[in-house]
């Protein structure tokens, strides 16, 4: 089990590194593709909204940092979606008799146990772990009630395990809006700073330049929040789909064991 956990963590690190590289490539592509002409009144440019490309510190902007967090979240979601698909695939492996007449005694469970433990995924997927626990419990106690109780307890623990695996995603979904609000505070602070350097009212060119500077700072404030809320909404939507898929896979494994193992057990 410990080796499986280490392998999963290493896989997550690899996916995170790939996600970061994809985010950098995405930012570079947007930088080249989105035009940034001279600022005009009443005009909004996607390069400003998505990247804050006019920032003197570009590419080190809050928007770009949010894009990196967003793609890290997408990588985590890809892992979870992939895991849900693999869990569903285990239900089609025919590890248990699925006809309507077979009953299982203690000796009949030996080949089933060997088949389940012979698989490399015995400590990874829900179904194999349930099979191992239920069979061992029944072999030791010869009690169907105890086997059923152990299965229910295991399902509760596995449900909690699924929930824990989404902690990092929940943190990213909190972090992205937080970065957006930080950008809002920074933008408003810059706007207030610029407001203190208002030129003389008779200086039309100075007033125009001052207004451009002021609206630019306010644009940073609102653009970061807008982008952060959109990113967070996308991640939350996909996370609910991925988590529901994993929970459905766990529910399917529990029903499979109940129908084809626990309900077939025969106390000698």
C-alpha cells in the first residue's frame, strides 16, 4: 500500500510539472495571438483582461499566476477523471461469479482471493480492496454478518478517502479567487495613488493622460476578479463531475460485492 501511495504521489508531481509547462506555453501563445494596439476610450482588449499585458512587470502578472494555478487544477482534475474511469473498468473484469445460481463457500473463495491479489492493482482500486477484506473476514469468522459489516465500514472509509483526495483542488479553487481579489486591491491602490497626481484642469493633454492611467489601474482591479471568478467556476463544475464519477464507481463496487459476493456466501 505504501509503494502504491508513493507511485501515485510521483505521478501527481509529473502531471503538475506538465501542467505548469502547458500553462507557460498557453500564456506565450496568448501573448503572440492577442493584439494590443494603442489604448482607446471605451475599448477592451483581451490581452489586458486575460494577461494584463500592458503591465510594466509583464509577464510577472497576477493573471499569469492565476493561469498557472488554473492549469494545475486542470491537471489534478485529469488525474481524478482518469482514476474514475479506471475504477469503472474494474467492474467489468469478472472477478466474481455473476450468474443467478452460484453460492460461495469458504473453499470457493480461495481462487477468487488469489485472482484478486495477483493483480498489480490489488491495493489501488476499490473493488480489489473490498474483495480482499470481505474474503479474509469471512474466512476468519465464517460469519456473513461480520463480512457485511466490514464491507459497510470499508465503503465509508473509502468515501472519506475520495473526499480527502480533492483537498488540493479545493485549495486551488480558493486560491484563484483570492489572487483575483488581491489583484483588485492592488489595482484600486494604484488608482488611488494615481488620483493624487491630478494635473491642472486647464491641461487637457495632462487630464487625458491622467484618466488613461487611472482607468488602467482600475482595469487591473476588475479584470483580475472577473478572470478569477470564471476560472473558479470552471474548476468547481468539472470537480463536481469528477468527484461524482469516483463516488459512483465506489458505489458500483459496493453493489457488485453485495450482489455477487456477500449475498452468495454460504455458512457451513
